[in-house]
C-alpha cells in the first residue's frame, strides 16, 4: 500500500480561465476519442517492443481522460472534497450491487 496517493488535479490555471463548462466537456470527449485510437493501435500491433510503448501511450491517454473529467467536475464547482465523497459513495454502491460481484474480493 502506497503511503502517498496522487490525485488528479483539474486544469484550472490561466490557460483555461476562459474555458466554459462546454469547453471542458468537449475536452472529455476528445480524450475519450484518443483512448479509442490508442487502444485500436495496440490491438493491431504485432511487434512486442512497439506494443509495450503503445500500452504506455494508452495508459497516458486514460490518465488524460481522468484529468479532463476532473477538470469538468471542477468547472461545475464540484471541488476535491466533493469528488472524494462522491467516489466513496460510488465505490460503496458498486460494492453492494449485484450481490457484491463488481469488485474483486481483497484477501485479508
């Protein structure tokens, strides 16, 4: 278990000062599209070395999507504390749905 957790930070600096909620939401869609492209490239790849690089690229795009969603939520005035509370709520709800089959059981 890591002692230090890294949470996504919203892109809310001066570069994005004039971005609207719609701009932020469109960025979510753009990043989602980039995940699809990266995944398809990885699926089509037959070279092991290149596949390793494409896998990292896919994970970068996934992380960009997390950042874009965080930025959208921030723009909607849903701050870090609220996002943490919502994540706990969603995790809990998912843990009890479908008789608890959504999450892998952790060994104690």
